[in-house]
């Protein structure tokens, strides 16, 4: 995008926004405030995609690490099966985020305005334009698509299982109780949270991959609640991808919605 801008406008001497000075250092420091703002936006946008790439790389590394102890002759989960499924799952999550997340100039201005009002500790609750709930069910669908089963909606992997988990702020006097959702991936041989890998929408600590459940401050989590809750029908859902990057329409998952949540 910027290369086209530079080739068409800058080299033609019509760099009305002053982007070239700021991005390429062609003519010193940019004095044009619009150009500076656009430059900051482009830097922020690239940082979001870099964050996705780093998160996917970390997920891939952790999934592959669980394959090190697998034996090739193990028919339940061979090392080659584990390696294949780990790569496919990470690739599907990365494609889903890269292709469905939207980091528009408008959203950047909105985020910066709210951050100015609420302080630097404020955390944006819609990564790439979607809530945690939407991303988690897109992740879940992506994993199913990456390692399909002959049974509709099921994961075909012998080596990994996935489930949606959540934490909630209890007893809110007015309005619905805030909640946070994440996807738990269980390598074969693990049960519950012990030994699992957790991924969310970068809401907790700015990271996608977690070693323990990503529970925000003041939220309560019941590790014994293994209910498979469905996505709220009213939320916007991103499209999900398989491991090759093919996109699929949003899927609203089976099961009741969370208690107290529309």
C-alpha cells in the first residue's frame, strides 16, 4: 500500500499528506499533522499484525513441544500425527486472525480517543473489531476445520482436544455480568486445565497464548464447570479459516449461552 502511494504520489511530487518524510526520511521530519497521524496509524496497524504472527508462532511452538515425547509407533497419537495436527491448528488460528481482524483508521482513532480518556492502563475489548467471545468460537471452528472428523463439528485429531472456557464478574447490580472467554487446547494425556494451552484475543496481558487460564482481574472462574456454552446469537462473528487459509462463513456453536448473558 505505502509503496504504491510513494510511487504514484511522492515521485509525482504530490505528497499532500507528507507521508514520505515521516516513513522514508526523504525530506526530514514530517511537519504535516495529518501525515504524522497516518504514519502513527500505519505503525500501529503493523504492530497488530506482528502481534498476531508472534502469538501464532508461540502457539505453534507450544503445541509442537507436546509432540517431543510421542512415539511414532503409538497408534493413539503418533509423533507424526501430533506434529501435523499441531502445525495445522496453529496455521488455522493464524490465518483466521490475519484475514478476519480489521484494523481500520477509524478504529485506531476510536481506540486512541478512549485511551486518552481512560488512561494507558485501559484495555481495548474488541481486538480487530470483535469481542473475545466471537474470536474464541472462530478459533474453535478453525481447529475443527483444520483437523476435521467424519463426525460433523468434531475435531479429528487424536492428539488435541479443544473446549471453550470462561470467567465472569459476579453480582453486577445493573446490566449483564461482564465475562471473558478463551479456548483451552488439551494435548492427549492432559485433563482439565493441568497441562493445557490457553488462547484468547490478547485481552489478558496483551498475549494470545497462556500457560494458565487467562482470568482478568476481579473475574471469577470455576474450573469444574465443563459446560459447552454456545455463542450469543446477537454478536458479530468473524469468518474462520482452515490450515491452508481457506475462509469459511461464521458458525454459531451448539449449546446454551452463558448464564446471565444474552
